[in-house]
């Protein structure tokens, strides 16, 4: 599979801060790459360097097999960018906004009309063609923002937090539309803080921090990096500290928490942990209402790799 983006030894510094540190990676044709990282990890700086919106001190960037430069307009016309902040014209209708943004790249009127109709259908705005942005809900406005960025049928699309502050229905619509773009041949770089979205749509994930790649691979491959094997959660009315200490002493137990009537036990290894915990509770004559087990999540891996401290 050909590489749409190739980044080699990219370094970007701001005075004493090295935002991107000798970074190398590729984005493959026809994939959705999830670009993850805590605040200040270098995600936005990396994307802005790729798009030639920022100068950088060192490195090489190729898109579609060509060197990316600020004046590489033949490359840029095949790129769509949807930033987190909505950027549409308030005085224009949905259709007029799309006609403007698509018209920046597509001069033929008939072709542009077709592209606009397809973009409106993709994001489900058929009933709102004549609405101005101030009349749209937050979810509809996000969908218009996406449509404006992809109406010219770009081969490469950057999506930065496209589902922030939208309702579940709009989120599902947006995610379905993104997968449809991928299925139609687009390559997509997707940034988000919603791990469940990453698991739903991304073919591959790359986790950045301090300008470096900490890990990359499919969601399943990354989950194998987790130090925990299993987490068991139990709803139980009352537990004494002495019982919690006994649970902590059980084999393979990594962490025990008990809050608001919910016991969480994290195991670092072992098999049949759920059964063994049930046996323990029954031996101690402890009643419980619900108990279930889950494997490590992508969020678990993310926190292990990047730490649990708060970021600015």
C-alpha cells in the first residue's frame, strides 16, 4: 500500500521548547489514521508543519510522493482540512457556503453542483440547504463545517476534533460519513480525545507525546501494550478495609478501588480472575448485585503511555 504522507526526522522548535522531536512516520493510502496525544503533545504542530502552515528547523515531508512546500498548490488542491473551530460564512446559506469553498478548487459549474449535492447528502443537510449558519444547531453546524472541507473531493483529509460538543445522533452521522469517505478512497488523519471514536473508525493509531511517537498500530495491537490483563467491577453494598486488604493480597491483583458501592479490581496477569473473585466473595459471605469483566481499553493504554497527570 502506497504512502500518502511521509514524514522524516521532523523537528520544530519554539525558542526553548521542542514541540516536535525528530519525528518520522507515514500515512498509508486509503486508511484512517488516528493521531492521539494529550494537550501539548505536538499533534497540532505536526499537522501544521505537514500542511506547510509552519516553518520547521529540520526534516522532510512528502505528500503524494512530492515534497510539500508553502507554494505546492498542485498538492494542496487535493487536501481537505476541517479544523476544530467552525469556519463558515454567517451571511451565506448552507448551499452558498459549499459553493464558495468548493469553487476555490472546482471551476466547472456542473461538476461543482454535483460535488455540492454529494457533500450535502454525505452529512445529511438536504433539508437545510437554504438555512444560514445561525439557524443551525451545533451538530448541524459541525456537519456543515465538514462538508465545506471535503466538498471538492480531496484525496487527503485532516479532521481535527470534528465531533466536539455535538449530540449522539450528529456524532454517529459524522462518524458514518468519515468511514464513507474512506471507503470511497480518501486517506484521513483524524485527531480526537474520544477513544471510543478511535476504536470505531480508525484503521491505525499513533500516540504522540512531547513530539515523539510513543506507540503505533491497530487498536488491538496497542491494547496488547497494556500492563493490565483484566478489570473486574462488582456492585457491592458494604466492604470493610480488612476485606479490601485481602483482595489486594490475591494473586495477580494490581490495583483495588472501592467507591460509592462499586469495587474495581485490576489484574496484571492470570486466568479465571473473575471466577476466583466470585469464589472469594462467596467464601467471605459477601453479597453482590452485579459483576462483570472487561479487557484493557485504548484509554488504559493511552494513560499508561502518556501518564495520568493533568495537562494544560
